[in-house]
C-alpha cells in the first residue's frame, strides 16, 4: 500500500509539471483577446504591449505597478505613443502567482520586447505578486498609481 501511494505521489508530481502552462499559452488564454495574439493591441480600446510593456519596468516602482496591474486590472484613459485607449482591463487575481509571473515574463520578452528591458532585469517570480494580494486595489486606483508614477 505504501509503494502504491509513493507511485501516486510521483505520478501527480510529474503530471503537475507536464500540465504547467507556459507564459505564451497563458497569454493566449487570458490576454490575446484584448491585446492581440502578437501584442499589438486593439485601436482605441486596448494598448499594444509591443515596445510599451518594457518601458513600465524602467521606473523604480514599475515592477510593483505591473504586478498590481495584473492582479487588479486598470480603468481610465491611456495615451501611448500619441494614441488614446479607453478600454477596461479586468483583474486577473484568479490566476496563481506563478501564472501571473509567467505571463508578465512572456510579454516582456516576446515580440522583441526583450531588447528594450533595462540592463540587469530580473524575471518576475510568484514572490512579486504574493505580498500585493492583500492590498486589494480597484482598477481606478491602479490607474491613479500609474499617473502618480508618470508611466506612459
């Protein structure tokens, strides 16, 4: 009986690793409908992530902002590269912290974005999200933080 349990534990660990989804898959499942399969956004509603997302982590508080953005969403008008966007980003706090990290890391390294990251950039981990879950912000509060940080 003990050996059977051991086999079950090993099997579930292996299956869990095999079922873990990559940032690319998670992006397609959760983000692509609004931001596009290639991160180009949707005119007037959802901004592009290409050439924009990496600029957010150049700010000293940008890393925390990006984590809050995924956890709590965003509401308000954005102007990015002269284009106005006024869609609402839903919160993704239902995803696990490691899944959120995988999505952010994918976005920051896909479509040539990796060339725009600050020198010494460290990939996001679940630890970037976990302590922020207790904050409980509204999408409008995340927008206020974006404005306070001067993020464009």
